[in-house]
C-alpha cells in the first residue's frame, strides 16, 4: 500500500507542471480555482499524492479542508466544482486512496469526505457511498461552425440567435469590474426569481484575479441595458459554461442563447475541442432540455462520500419553503445571505 504525502497545490511548483501533462486535468484542479476558494471562503487547499516530496508527481488528488462555525470538518474534492477527476494513470493508487479517505472518517480526522470523479466508476469505490448525482452535458466542437449551427434546435436555438441579431443586441466580454457588476446585478435578480441565495460578489472577483485570462465575463445589452450574462472558464482545450443569468423581462430577445453562441464561436476560433456545459440537477427538466437543444451529449456525474449522504430525494416541502422565503426577501438582502450561506454549503 503506497504512502500518501500531502502538499499545497497553490504553492507546489510540481502541481501546474503535472496538470499540464495530465489529459484529464480541468480548470477545477488548478491553483487558481483553489486559491479563489481559499480567499473567498477560507477553505484550505491540500493535495495528496503517492510521490515522495521532491520527486516528480505521478498522481495527484486535490481537496479542500472545509470547517466553519456551524458545519462539521469536511474534506471535499473540489468545492463548487462540477467535477474533479482523480488524476492518476490506469487506476494507480485509487484503491489505496479510497481506503485512505475512509480512514479519515473512521479516525474522526474529518466528519465527511467527498470526491467528484470523472469518468464514473463501474462499481462503487470501497469505503465510499453514493452522495449525489447530476446530469452533465458536453458539446463536441469537432464540426465546423456551420455544422454546429445546423445541429442546434431550429426553433429554440437558431431562431433565437436570429432574433437577438435582429434586435441588435450588443456584446461585451472581458474581466473588468464594470462587467462583474453587470453580471452580478443580473445574478441577484435571477437567484431571487429561483429562490436561491447567490454566491458573494467576492467569489467572482477572486475568480477573475486568480484565473486571469482563463475566465471571461460575457454580457448582452439592449440599448445599454444588461439583459443577459454568462461566465466561461477556459483551460487547455476545453471551455466551461459555468454561470449564467438574465433579466426575465427580456427573455424574448434571446440574450442567453446569443451569448452561448458567441462563446462557442470564440471556442472554435481558439481551436478548442469541447464546450463543457456543466452539471444540471436531474429533476431540472427545463435546464436539461435547454442544454440538449444545443446537441450537447448527456452523461451522469456521480459523487461519492463517506459516510454516504444520499441527496437524490430531498424533502421537497422544505425546499419549496426555503425558496419561497428567499423569493420574499428584498434583492438588497441577498448578497448578505449568500456571503453567510455559501461558506457552509461546500
């Protein structure tokens, strides 16, 4: 059984070099993502590897140590990520990793541990139980732009793109604080509409500072009024559609569809291979349909934890009451609610 050594993925020079070499590495493994988590929520990034200190990494498993005043001590790979592949070759060290994680709970070093691997395991990892499941959509960018456009749903995508063009929506992208503010204003109204607290403004500012040119804020305007916005993350040969929000009064203008099409065009121009359209709750039929109308391929993300805490069948009455509570709050209150709640939700 190999020993596991801990290291700081935000400071260890071996980590970015290892990520460059590993084909399954994603933006959620990077020091930038982990550092933004540390700055915003106080989580402590830690990596585990079977490679001794001072030697080249042959595997690596990033986590965050999560502990707040109201939540138990947890070890999560990786908070607020859609997925975090276990970076190894041919399954090397995975059985030992699962045993190591189970021991963290048995010895009470942590009250809970969780991994979010891709691809999904064919059998349950020893010592871990099913924690959550989501749908995951990815759009291959192999086709030429005309072929991609022709594969989109005729009425729900292509027609809306044409509508946005007729409406002369204007477009801006970048990482300026003005764009962050426009995005966040739309995010507040969107989350209030859905009855969900928003992540704090500091999270998005920290992502911009920590990811640099790996993040783009894209905003659509009608007569200088921001009507829709998305955030995309780019790492290696993949662009991730991570966040989206819009003003419901202007949905008929097709702003969200227009922005995704602009992002896809950008990804093609950069020679990228894939648009990762992110995870969706399995019961969110509307969001699932929206992504599949782009001809995105659906698979399933399965999270594993110890002890198992199945989240597939929540108490829907509690969920409804919580959402109605948030919807009843003034929009100005939502940032404070988000700052408090998300720190405990990893």
